């Protein structure tokens, strides 16, 4: 009747159909009065198919029969409707006195979460003027959130002053409860509702659980001045300075070329190179996107399956080093570039610092790529939003046919006559927006490009860095439904090969190509769609 599979000890059983039915569902009256919603009667009705109805008491999805208030659009499943709400709740850790059920809850702000919640059972202590939602009574007291290095503990009130939430960056009313850093660093406070968000807290109560020591493990052993032994490589590496740009020299960690500055190179001539910054990347970090510590690895767990990983921040595939957490069943992974982005983040194209302050339930769009599929950073002083994929783009790059550095440019710096020197497609400036099109290649949706003011060179981001810029040349991955071996190669032949993709059949313009058997593909998507029937 209600399609809930959990059946208690008392139920009705149909011998002919071999079906069990809840006692509450079978005995449901057509109309009831319930203390959860005392204003109106609730009518038993069949939930229309396709309607997104949830039980206001247990929040489960309603599929068939439920009790409904037409005036308030409130729903209760039959099992919850037949339950009696406890009149008194005694929870001394939350409040010293017993709490009494209060039926008119719509206008009362909860002292725990600070929010007025419609259709949420509310309990009060009249002498103390204390109000708490039923669920808020059982909120955890000590937790670890992703946005702060230390544990935070619930406090019923904040000291006088002006305080701002460490998650949403909005002001906190100090008359209501919040979470505060246990080590009192910089008066760090978080709204209760923000601290318990699914993307901030892992759902584990830590009261009484001893903290693990935060052990610092160095990423390399220093052998001599300028010589190290990195934990990801068997040979010693020497510090060198990049004097001549070579686009085939790829950092094994971030999979970006060595554009300038110092880097470590293998002394045993095995092509293993690391940027100085990547060589010094810590082996263990706390990142605001995840509540657990992340460990740096040269080979991701998912490499065992297909030779690549999927970054949870920018949603891109990669073959470089990865920061990984395996505490949960679903592995959380960050590439090295996204892992380097933290709060506050100073983006080169914006004057204010950026934070992870957006509500994940709200839809926002990156101002650079116009997408919203990766994690977003935003400005709390204006409406600027940038995704991790765009935030991780290098500001300065090199191009083999230009002796100067190219810098990231915004659409305001483009003109209708600008064109990309690689694909020869134009940078098109629209009336209200800007996006580029690689003519005939269907790549669109960014308001940025790389340019050299001295030489008037302009290049699309994808054309210069590649569509999958974190795919490492020399790496073997597995693609297609049949997991066929695919080799990633530099696209540095004298002539650009033709993509073997059935829906592509165009020149491979990007700086890497994907080779499956004797077939060459311009991008991972074309290689993924390849099938033996295409041969």
C-alpha cells in the first residue's frame, strides 16, 4: 500500500498473494486529526504518480497512499500518521529541563539551529524560553567539518560581538546556537545549519573520540644541496632551472609543461620531472572540499580499473598525482592543481578573495566557462563566481611559436578580428556574452583565452592546453565498454593526424592524442566511443 519494505512484527498477510501489509496501512481511517498538524484535518488519498511528495515527519518519498492537507500541502505516510508524538522529551545534554511539545511551531525560531521550520515538531521549555525542533534536539556536539582544520563543538550562545560563519560567510546571530573551534583559533564559528550540511560534515559524532595526531611526513629526503629523493620516484632528482621552453617536458604531478622557474629532474635520465612547487607538495592535507585528510599518491586507487582518476572538484579526468581519501566507500579524489586551491582564494582576474560560500542546493554558473558542473568559488562582496576547472588554469603559459609568455585574458580584451593561431577559428564577441568556437570542432563555452600583447598572438584554452589537459603522455589507460588499452601520446608529428572517431574524422589539433591499436583519436570522448565495429 505504501511500498515501504520495512514491516514490523504486527502486519496483515495475504495467503493468496503472498504479500504483507502494514497494520497501520490496512487500518488507516479516511480522515484524522494529528498533533503534528493540529490546524486542519488530514485526508487519506492516493499520491499522484510523478509528484515529488515527501512525508513531513520522516522525510521519506511517498509513492502510493498518504495523509494530505490540501490547505497547507502537507503529507504524512500512514505509519507516521498512526504514531503518537511524545509530549515530553528529556535530553539533559541539550537542555537541563524537560521539553514539552508545542503544536504551533510555525513562528518559533529554534535555539539550536536558529531557523523557523514549517511543519517541524517543536519542543519548548517555557521558563527558560528555550525552543528546539525535534531533530535539532539530537544534533551532534563535536564534529569535524571540511572547512576547518580543527574539530568544532556546539555552543548554545556566542560571545557578544559581530561574528561571521566560516562556511557561508554570513553573519551569525549570537542569540542562537552555533559550532565553535575547540582550539579557539581566530574566533572561528559556523552556523549550525551550515556545519551539518552534507557537503561539509561526514555525519560522524566525535564527542569522546580521541583525536588522531596530525603527523607531518616530508615529501622527499634531501640528499645534498639541490638533490632530493622524492617518495614517488626511485632515483635521485636534481634541481634545475628552465631556460628553454620544451612542451614535451611534462611535470609528472600536475601534468602541465615546465613553463619557467626551477624544477627537479631525474638524475638517471628517465624523464621524470617535477615542478619545484609540486615536489614540495605536502603528502597529507586538509582541504575545504572534504572533511577527512587527503593523502598524496602517484597512483590512484582507480588506476587499477582504467588507469585514470576523476577529480571531484573540477570533474576532469587525470593521470598525474592525486590527493585521495579512502575513509568512505566512494573514493574522494583531487588533482594537484585543485588541491592547491583553498580559502581564501585570490583569483588573478578578480580583486576580492573567493570562498566556497555558495549553497549547494542553489544553481550558479561560472563566469568564465558558463558551466556549473564542477565545484564553485564565489565572491562574498559581489556576484562573481568561478569554477575549480577555470580557477586552476595557469595564468602564464608558453607557446612554441612565441618567445614571450602568454597570459590569461578575459572576453573584454578580445575583438572581433582576433583568431586562434592553432585552429584558425575566430574569437567571437557577442552582444551580451562572449564564447569561442573552434570552427568545425564544436568546442564552446568559455570567456577566456591566452594572448601575447607584444606579438598579438591569441589562442583558445583547449587548443593550447588540450581538451583533457591532465592526461599524461606516455600513460596507458583503458577506454570503451570493452576496456581496450589506450596509449596517450604527444601530438608532435610533422602533420596533424586525422581522428578515427566515427563522428569526428577531423584533424587532431590538441597537444595529446589517444591511440587504440592502430587508431588515433583527438580526445578521450572519441576514444571512449570507439568500438571494434568501427574498424
